[in-house]
């Protein structure tokens, strides 16, 4: 087993979480009505790690 601070393990966990988030967002977006530009901008800020 790898140590929890192993850079490759950290990267793999981060990539898995990102892939799961991408799948979730794709499912939600496919079922939602079209967003306004203002809504898109707010969601983009959230995805970039800022506060909306």
C-alpha cells in the first residue's frame, strides 16, 4: 500500500474525483433547462474555486 502522501496516489485520487464530478455535472446539465449567461458565469466561478 502506498503512503497517503504519495504524489501519484494524490494525483490519482484528484483525477478520480474530477472524473466523478464531470460525470455528475454532465448528467445535471443534460436534464436542466438552458442557463442564462449570468448563471453560467456564476457556475464558472464556483468551478474555478471562487465564491459566487
